[in-house]
C-alpha cells in the first residue's frame, strides 16, 4: 500500500488484485501532475475521468462527484477498493465502462492517456458530442506515452491542442473544444475477414472494438494456436476461452464442437463485446455461449469446466506477464474437473512449461516452432 498526498487529502491506494509482493504504486507522476494542475483551476460541473488506471484520480477527486470511464475490470475493482478505503460514499462516484453510454454533457474532461491509441481515438469520438465550448479538457501521461499522433487525435476530434512542460517525465495536454469540428463517426469497431490460413475460423469475421489485442489482423501466435487446438470432445462439454480478446479462439472451438457450451472471459469490456460480436457473426445458430467480464476464472465454480483455452497476456513488463499467466493457470486448475485440460499458447522463451508443471504437476508439448509453443496440462 502507498499513500498519495494531494490538497484534497491523503489516500492509501492499491492496484487490483492486491499482491503484497507488488511494489508498483497505483498512480504515477502523470496522475500527480494532473492533480496539482487541478488544484489551481478548481474544476466544477460534470467531471469525467477517462482511463484512470487504478482509480487514483477519482478517489482524490471524489468531492467533485466525478464519473469514471474505464475499460478494465481490474481497474474498476481497484477503484472500488480505493474509494471504500478512503471512506467515499459509493454513490458519489459513477463508474462507467467504455461500453456504457457516456454522460450527455461534460464540463470537465480529464484523460489519463491510455496505452492504446485506438481506445483513445474511439473514446474521444464517443465523448466529443458531450463537450461544449466551455468544457475544460486536460490530458495527462508520461512523456513516453504521448506521441505526435496522440496530440493529433485531440486536435482532430476536440480542437486546438497544446502541451505543458514535462515534470518528472510527465506532461499535460490542453485541448480547447472547437464546436465547428465534425470529426465524423468513430472508425471502431474494426472488422476483418479471417483469411484461408486461419484453420476453423477461415472466412469468418473478426470484430474488434478499440483497444483489443491485435485489433487489425490475426496475431501470429493466435494463428499458431488455431492450427493446434484440440479436436472435438464429448457433446455438451464446457469450454472456456480465457482472456478471449476478440474471441476467435473460442469461436474456433465452437465451430469444432457445436454441441459444446462456451464461456468467453476477459478483463476488458471492449474485448468481451468484441468476442460476443465475433461469435454472433460466425458461430452456428444454437451454439451455447456466455460472455463474462471478470478477473480470470475467479467466479467460475470449481470443477465445472472440461477445457480451458488460453493465450495469456504478454506485456513488456516481464514480471507482470508471468504473474498474470500464473494466476490464469492456477484459476484454470481450480475451474477444471478432474481429467479436464488447459491448452496454452506462449512465446517459447517464457518457459510456461515450467509454470504449468508447478501448477498442474504435468505439461505436454503439443506443437512448437522457433517462436511459439502450444502446451497441454491435465488436471489429475
Ligand atoms: C494475448 S491476449 C489474447 C487474446 C485472444 N485470446 C487471442 O488469442 O488472440 C490476452 C488477453 O487476456 C486479457 N486479460 C488480461 N488480464 C486478464 C485477467 N486478469 N482476466 C481475464 N482476462 C485478462 C487481455 O485483456 C487480453 O485480451
């Protein structure tokens, strides 16, 4: 736990899930810079915070009754915990997802620049109609996250844009709404047809809401996974696409096993919406499927699943990557019935076979090329 000190108070903040070994803070210099700037401008009216990672901004600004817009289930859980720890009445802060309709009128728009340029583009398109000439728009991010293309998005969708000086490697973005700008509709979701080399999903349509993993083409690892997925199993078996992204892996399983019951899970609202759209466009009518936003399989009953398919997230932050994959494997083991299987794709160098052996006691190599491996672990 770390303490953020602001003129609105001091706040003990954590990420989600809480991990005592995790030394990473729930805010950064970009959040601090924005909060210091707001002390000078005294914002009022409807305050919307887009992309607040772990809820540091809305927790510090709770007195302004802000609206948070987030694409992350983990981020929202962290926000709820941080607000509760700060003693904030839950009704004081509205938590919206990127899929919810935004407020109709926004007086102050605060944007923590998200990692995904596409998500920023899509959300600015969605929020622009709610802005008016007097709306105060302030973005914030670390210098390395703010590119010329980021500023061009603000400029093109909102209006004239300038940046502040950098402080502690963070920068603010100031955009002045220009009512004469008509940015047109959001280019998202992006839809493409899966080519003839996409195994069971060849010729189907992948629907990608902004910000999902590899939104404009089939990822090479996913393509390799599709080539080596298990064949049909017993009728009615329960299959989970864990970390489903746009859902092509689960769709492939549904096409191979039309009698199966599918569950698509992701922590991103955009991903789950994409998976549902991809499934509806490509699955045989009558195939059973459920779409759930959540943290891994934490809310799936133990021993209730026959097969888990998983392409774990791969971030540049190495420690985080391993931690999420390990949690996903542990979740899968708990959710599987005895004899149930987890199939995983990963970069060869990540050594998932070691983690699987630790969690399941076994790991079998199904396929490999110089870059990727597909591994199977069985719940004994
Ligand atoms: C490498 S992508 C795989 C996407 C898709 N299954 C594919 O193979 O193309 C990993 C996915 O895991 C999701 N993810 C990350 N952390 C998660 C968590 N704690 N619970 C559920 N999904 C998570 C990410 O949002 C992302 O969509």
